[in-house]
């Protein structure tokens, strides 16, 4: 069994201890380090090379936004925070965060968020999946930018914007999860998106979701 190595970055010791207990209880997960501030988190991530970093937004020295920006190109970063609609969450996602989880979401979702990140999926707390994207993306442009996607890629992009995983998209479209993953890689390349959160944000910003809703009326 492959073990997922996790670094926890949060300035509250009780939060770090609680997360460690939850994650270390899983047979396929182990916490390899803890950091009480962003600068330490970045240093430990580069030294320990964890598979996943759980990063709070508000931390001393470097905040979670900067931690995400510095690490997301090489490490999966899941933001775990108290703030669900704070404006800077948009920046975290744009910097490449692989997930967005509310601290009050509970241990099950924390575990699922780590597993989703490792699987190449993105888990966003159900309470805010659609609401978050609607609030953090700018209104569609009056003159939409050229759409580089094929019809199948647009279908997949819309389903990503609804919060579906690769397996759920595959079941909806009667294709394998591997085929969905290939399409997502092509979509990311065309849109310049770092991950599926960036894809979902593009769907809102470009007006694709609004056009799709209008077509169904």
C-alpha cells in the first residue's frame, strides 16, 4: 500500500494536533511534519517533499496564499480554512490549490480531500461548491473570449464546474475515468488552468455555465 505523506501548516497547535490524529489513523496516510507559520511550511515542504500540504489561509510570516503560490507547481496543496467566502480564497485557487475545505467540515471530508488530491481530483466543501465559484469569479465579459474547447471538452468543463469527480463525469458521459483524465489534461492546456478548480472558474468567468443554463430553459 502506498502511503500518502502529509505536511500540516496551521498556526493553531490544537488544529494541527487534531488533523494529525485524524490522518495518522488512516492506514494509507502519515503526517511527516507540522508548521506553525508559512515560511516554515515552505522550508519543510522542500526538505521533506510531502505528497500533500494542508495549509491554513491566515498564518504568520507567509500566509496560505503565498505558501500555495510557492509550492503548487511541485506539491499538491489543499487549503483548509475557516473563511468560506473571503475574497482572498480566489487567489488561493488561482495559485493552484488542489482543494478548498472548511475546518468545520469534519474528519471524513478532510480524509477525502487528501485522497482526492492524490487522485488528481479536487474536493471543495459541499456547502460552498457552486456558491463559492459564483462569488469568486468575475462576471462574464460582455464580449466572451474565443472558446478553444471541443463540444466534448465543454461538456466535461460544465460537469467539473458542478463539482463532479472524474469517475462521476465518466459515468454521466459513458466513458472511462481515464478518458476523462485525458480530456482534462487537454482542457487545462488550452485554458492555461493549473487544475480542475481553474477549469471550473473559467466556466463561470467565460459565461459557459450561464449559456448552458439558458439553453436548458
